[in-house]
């Protein structure tokens, strides 16, 4: 898979404050719904939270890879936050 297809420049954000997991996941959902209008922001956030409750995909320090499946999403998409 080509990284440009997965991660558009509009989905790469630098200098994002990491105040809380909830705020970060809200930003991910907001960004995805802005860049990919077919994706509903609230549903994306709810699914990310639901998936995180099953088990966090972060190391607690530097790297986190929250993910979920969305019914309206037929492709792999991503957001990079630094």
C-alpha cells in the first residue's frame, strides 16, 4: 500500500497537545470526517473509544495506534499526530 493513499497531507498534524486520550480521539475523528466526508465524526469517535476499551494500542509513553472498523469506510485511512 502506498503511504500517500493511507495518509493525506491534511491528515498529518504536528504540535498537537496530548491533554487526554479522549481529546486525541476526538481530534482523530474530526480530522477524518473533515477529510473524508462519508465518515461520520460521532460514529468514528464512538468506535475508536469502543475499540480502546477492549485494550489500548499504545505503549503509555510515545506511540499509540488506536484503530477501528467503520461501516461506511471501504478503504484504509489514517491520521498522524505528533
